[in-house]
């Protein structure tokens, strides 16, 4: 290997070493700034440090650096000439990138060397230029095909920069590109984190407000349920209620009807959440209103029911159905409903089962009788028939009614509590104290084994004491 080749290799190695040292110093500066500076000051300080190091490396008098975005617009810069206003600054940058050496470098994506600015058309001589520039060198800051910016250096003497200097600067800016890429990436990441933090605060504030409103709704909905079950001589009444969410579409009711009778209601609105809760409140209120003085509307199916006289409260179910279909049919929301009218003195129960889970009558011997549906769900069909059925609750009998949240308790259809679970709980209660409702409730939550409810649960029990 001849002497010239050795010198060339040595010079190349020296250039690479200087470039790596420059990158190392920039990275140290950047890391220090990351810990202590804002985004704007961090980028500005990184650019300034880049210019200072390359000026020191090449022996230039001064330098400038333009940072560009993907569209070629200047996002930040360090200028050799300080401008007194933003307008002057924009004008200066525009001229340099349009007619100057920096613009030529951006267009050709390679370093540009001017040994004498007075003899090279690529140099743009500014008016009242505060520094003397006879030598100039500019290099694109590239990483792959992405252009991060342009670094420019000047010196007062002609011929100050050579091809070797240009090679050194190009090797250096290739390493600088890595630092600037990291600086930009870190700034974008920091901005993303700040945006995420702001969004999180907004979501938490909204969530808190929403939770407060839902809790208000839950308290209000609780007021729709009986504060306490009625006390009637010779009878024992009980109820359970477990919403799957803050508000529920399930409900039950027990209230007095004229003539010394007792109204028993358990219902399940088909939807869940707020919409179901609103319809729950509406249906519950309609039942209460219509039961006080039930008069079938002329021309409605209630007037056509066999045995449905003007004073029969059972006709109110047809009135409620007519109201829901007429005024709220477009919402497509309906409710399954069991309504029973009990005469405590005799144990007679007249009821309508509008598509609801079949309530059970359990005899003292454990025989079970299902009260099958007598009509479709309320709110499904305008001219639906709501037929009634009658039975006698004998001393020692227990009536249990519940919503489908009981039978469908479980994470999948294969793991539902089901009708079999209900029967097993009833058998267990007979072996204990005949407290069917408490035993059924306990069995459902044992089956869930800590899992959340997927549907609301409402249950009522009516027990006729033995003489």
C-alpha cells in the first residue's frame, strides 16, 4: 500500500472518529436537555449545539441549520444573521432556500462546496450582510431518503473548505441525522403523552360526572321499588333486587288495590342500562295509575276480553300495552310482565303472565306448578289479547316469581344457572327452613362464584301461612 493510500485511509478513519465524537457530544447534550427542557428549548438547543460543534470541527467562522418537515417546510432554524422581526426572518429564510446554496442542496440531496462565493451563482449575497463569506459549504442531513434539514458553514477567506472538508461534514451530518431523528421522535412522543394525559383527565372528569348522574338515577330508581313489603295477616311477603349495572330494567312492586286486594308485579324491560331504567319507571308508574281505577279504552282489546268488566283492574294491562305501542312503539322496547291480583282473605289469585318467566307455586309437599304465559310481552303488538287466569293459593303454598337474570346467571349459555338450578335451590330450601327466596338468592351467587352479574335480578315470594 503506497503512502497516498495510507494517508487517505488515515484521513477517512480520522473523519469517522470525529463524526462519532460529534454524535456522542450531541447525544450527551440531548439527554441532558431531555431531563430539564421543554420541547421548544430542547430542539433549539440541540440545533445550536450542532452548529457550534461543526463550526469547531471544520474551523468555520459561522454556520446555520434549517430543520425541515416532510413537506419541505422549515420548522426551526439557527441563522447566522439575527433578524429583528418574524417577517424579516421569513423573508431571509425564503431567499436562502430559493436562491442560495441551501436551496441547491435541498434540490440535489448532496453536499455543495463553494470555494469562492464571488464566482459561484449558487451563493445568494444578502443586503447589509453582517458577516463576510468567501467560502461556503452546505450538506443535507439525511437518514435514508428522509431529509431532516440542511447544515451550512461559511468562512471569510476563499478556498477555506475542500473536498475533504465536505466529506468530513457529510459523514458528520449523517450521524447528526440520528440525533435529530431521536430529538423529533422524543418530542412527538412527549406531545402524544401530554395529549393522552389531557384526554385521560377529560375522560376521568366525564366519567366521574356520568357516574354521579347514574348514582342519582340508581337512588331514584330505588324509590320506585317498595320501601318495605306489605304486612298482611296470614301471609309473608319477601323480595330481592340486584341490578347488573347502576340502573336496571327489572323491577317488582307490591301495592294495595281497591277492595282489599293486593297487586303483585314483577317485570323485565328487554333492554339494559339507562334506556331500560327509563322504561321501567314509565311502566311501573302506568301500572300504579291504571290500577287505581282501570277503565278499558273504547275500541281497545281490553274491552273485548271475556270477563273484563269496566271495574276489572286486569284490563289495565291492555291499556298499558296500548299506550306503549301508540306513543313509544318506534323505540322497539317491550317488557315481559307478571301481574297478579291477590285477595288475601280467600287466597284467590287472578293474574296475567305477559311473556314472563313462569312463576312457581310450591305446595307444602314440594309439588311445583308453573304459571305459564297467558299473553305476549307488553309493548310488542298494538291489538294483543291479555287473557287472565285464576288459581287458589292454599295454606302452606308459596308463590315465587323472578326475572331471567336468575336463570341466565353465568358467563356463557353452557354455564347458565337455568331452571334446573332453580329446582335444586327449591329442594334445598325444603330441607331447611322453607325460605325459598333466600336460598335461591344464595344459590345464584354461589353459582356465579364471584363473577359479575350479566343481567338484572328481581325476585318476589308470597307465602300463605298454614292455619
